[in-house]
C-alpha cells in the first residue's frame, strides 16, 4: 500500500513538471502570435502613415517605413527563432543536462577539497605524534 502512494506521488510530481513545461510553451507561442498580429497591424499603420498620408517625408529619409518594417520583421524572426529553434536546443532537457553536469563538477570539487583537508589533517596528526615522541613529557611528581 505504501509503495503505491509513493509511485503516485512521483507520477504527480512528474505530471506537474510536464504541465508546467507545456504551460510555458503555450505562453511562448501565444506571445509569438500576439507579436505577429501587432507586427501586421503596425506594418499596415506605417504604410498608411507614410505613403498615404505623407507624414514623415520632411524629416525622415524617403520611404522610412520600409526600413522600420524590415527592422521589425527581423526582430519578429528572432522571436520566432527563439520560440521554435532555441527551445529545442536549449529547452528543458538541455537545462537538466547542464544542471547534472554542474552538480557533477561541484561534487568532484568537493571530493577534491575533502581529500586535501584529510591529507592536511593526517600530516598534522603525524607531526603531533613526532613531537610527542621527540619531547616526551616528564612524569608528574605529586
């Protein structure tokens, strides 16, 4: 009976982690879609502002809206790349591998330091024994 409860607790934890990961991915994709919609609406607005209304011809370069849209499109492509490509390379599995690698490095460094401390302690004990053998205390007279 007790083992059953432990297994379901483990599954619940695993399911919770999967749910959190899926939720994060949904939020990422939702924000990407919002960015795309804002990009389209903003591009249309920029096209209306410059060529149709002629705003900005006096103090900007000619057809400045094209450059603005291209820069915005580049930023959108970076966002798209981040959501779909970087998540595959640097997603949850990558984080777990990096965490395990760093934990292994840390435990190896701790073991190395412990070995040094044990060696120093052994040297100190040997030095104390040598000093006791070289300089024995005279017997106490009472």
